[in-house]
C-alpha cells in the first residue's frame, strides 16, 4: 500500500528525550535505533527485544516496543508486529502515540483483508489526524471486497461510510445489467450523494421531470359531423383514452404528473409522416400506440430516431423490437407464448404425442410455427397444422365432429357374408338379411385417440370455443392449450367448459376482473362516464388504457424518461390491473403464467401444484 512510507515519514521520532534509569537499556536502545535507521530491522529487533519485556512504563520501554513492532513488520512478521502493537495499546493506553498504533493495527488488518477490524481501528483515530492516510486506507481495503453481502454487512456496521457505499455500488454495477438491484443503487446514490452511471447501452442517462409528456396514438377516426361524434362515443379507442385519463389522475395523486397528447392515426400514412416530421412531438417522453400496421411502422422509425420509448398496447408481433431499445410490447410476443406453451405440453402431454395446431392468420402464424418447431424437436408429431379465418372458427369444431362412412372390419364383413350364404344354401326365402349400407359404419374423420392435444395459436375466443366444443363432443381425451387473452372478452368462453375440459391457458396479461383494483376502476369509470368500461377481445379498452398508463407512468416517476434503466435491473415490475411484467432480458413482456379455471376462478397452475388457490 502506497500510503505506508508517507505515514512512516510523519512518525520518525527524532531527538527523543527521556530519562533512562538503567544504563544497559539506554545502550541497547541506542544500538537498536541505529540499526533501525539503517533499515537493518532484524538486528534492531535483537536489541529492542529485551527492553520490551520490562514491566517498566518508562519512555525507553515504550519507544523500544514501538520500534520493535515496526521492525517485526519490516522483517516480514506481520503477526508478531500486530501482537506487539496490541501490547502497546493495552500496556500504554494513556500514551499519546495511540492514534499511530491504531493506524498500524488498521493497516495490518487491511493487509490481511480483514475489513471489519480495519474500520474498527480507524474509528479510534480522531477525525482530524491523518485524514488523507485514513481515507486512503479505507478505499484500499474495500476495493479488495467483491461480495455484495459482505459489503452490505460492513456498511451496516459502519453507517455513513462513503467508501463502503461507493464500493458496494461499484460491485452491483459490475454485475450483468439484469442482475443489478436498481432500487438499492438509487438508495445508495441518494443517501451518500454518489454519482453513479446507471445508464445502459445507448442510453446515457434517464432524466426525471416535473411533468412527463405522453402521446396516445390511436385510430380515433375523429370528424366534426354529429354522426361521427355519436359513433366516436362507442369507439374502443375513446374508451381506452378514458381509461388513460383516469390513470393520469391516479398518478397525479401519487406524485407523478402526466401531460396527455392525443393523435388520431386513422388518417393517411402520408399525413402521419408529415405530422411527426413537423417536430411538434419530438419532446414526448412516452408513446402509447399505435395499433394499425402502417402507423406502427411509421411510429417505430420515429421513436427510434428521436429516442422516445413507446409501448404497443395490442400486438404480439416482436418485429418492432428488432434493434430498437425504445420499443416495448405490453403483451408477451408470439414467440414467448409459443415457448411457454411448448414447455408445458412437452412436460404434461406425453401419453399421446399427436398434435393439432390452429392459427387465425398472418399475425399469429409465427406463434404456430415456433410451437410446431419446438414440440417436433421432442418427438411430437403435428398431424394437423391449419390456418382458420376468424369468421370460420366453426371449422375447427366440425373437423373433430364430422363423420364419414367407412367399411366395417373385413372379418366382420366376411362373417356377415358367410351368414347370408348359409341361409341361401338352406333355401331360406329371406336370406338377404343385410343390405349394402350394413357393411359400412359412421366414423369420425379424426379417429378416436388419434390426437393427443390441440394448440390454438390465436387470441380469438371463437377459435378457442370451437376447439373446445369439438373436444367436448367426443368420447376420447384430447387436451387443450391456448392463450388466455380471450378471457378479457365481454362474452367469452364458458368458464364451466374450461373447467370440465381442464383447459390450459398461457397467460397473456390476464386481468382478474374480481380483484379490488379492477372493481375500484370500474366504479370510477361508471361514475365519470355513466357507462360500463366494456371489455374487448382483440382491441383496446378502458381497462387496458388504465393499466398501461398507471404501470408505465409509475416507471417514469420512479426511473425517469428512460425507465429501462430500472426495468433491466428488476426481474418483475407490478402491474395495476394485471399481476406483473418481466422486461429484464427483453423489451418483450416475458411474464407468461400458465392458467386453469378451477372452482370459481382462474388460477395459476403453480399455485394448484403447491396446494394454493390465490
């Protein structure tokens, strides 16, 4: 440690004046000091040794002990040096050299990487003595610690020590971003006035503001004529906006102010391009929306260029996330849902590994494709892989209930023919006891036990309902798995049917409409707008707008404009109407619970397995 020589130079004891009662101690001390001054510390120790054993409290004994301790250290025996300093501390407790002795003990403890003892000894040194050396020693000893728990313990024992807090922050920041405890970092930064670099790649800082500008980009289709105004009242985008407005009021009560700016994206793409190019939206802190394909493309490019975070409230299409740290999906992506569904199927549906996969179109085909790929890697066989348009959902049910005529088993047919031959040979007049139809039977086109489970890779409730109706009409066992998003629809699938079929739903921002938070929101909405916040199936709604604005508004208030500095350091963040989100490793919401309907409510499978029904 570079501080040692500097410290020693301040401690050189020149012209020591003391009364020596024993002439031999005087001679030994002078000889020992001469060796010490020449750097011959081993020889110096031989001279000081006999003096240190004296019970005398004279100056010669005290200084001999002190130089002996230093000589022991310089000779490579740190343990002997420490013991002698401890002896000095105890034997000569009133001696004014105690600050130097405590520093030496702290120094030796630091060399032994005993930070707790180091700080303990340094506490005994008056704050106005050797300030630079003391702070330097603190810095050096904590730099050798890489364990977060050890640093937390040390900080607890030495409250207010900036050197420990600073090192703790450094060690936390040295972890992968996803493992960093952002809440702890913020507390350290505030409590100890640290200047921490909490930035992530591409984002230098996350400024906190008194008011956050939030843009709501939705297809309102606003026009001035009275008929359009009437239609606007029933527009899902308007209901979603109202949910956002109620959320802003809640946020303000919590201390986060939001200035809402709306933009109708229903007009031409060229006009939207012109509006965004005008610069009037450059100072937005967050964009919610848009939802139409053309508008999403334009806003994705705009937000990336202007470094504005935006949340797509409806889509599960992960394309907007590609090379764009400012884009977020509110819902889990198609890929995330497919992975979770495949993991569950592979673990639980192994008895019959034949599979039927249905999707509704271009939007959710990536979900179907990845699911097929994943389960086929585990020796499942996808026997049916078919796209069904939303208006033709009944085709799924028909596929599993339609029958066809098939010839009876050949042995049965032969027995029937033999029976008629016998009657004919016996000259029985009505020997033709079977007609042509009797040699055939009705059979399901999809034979019993030929399919083990169905995966509906779509959020459309009519697809799920059709598949379950087809399963329920059969006598064989077919498992069913799909997204839970249809559970948000006002007129959804029968919960009793979900229970009977033991249907599995991969959670996609599921809201428990019996929760206290939802009930409070419904009450506020009805009181304010005099109608119910209708639950939509595939479009936005008031519930969705409220949940997004409260959840992301809190992120703005807590972490600032670029709230991903917090998201990447937390595994989960709590939703307002939904349970929670996970953006730790991706801007795609990775929290996807597996759900079933049991008793009277939707529950997580993990709770069922643990004997809980929360």
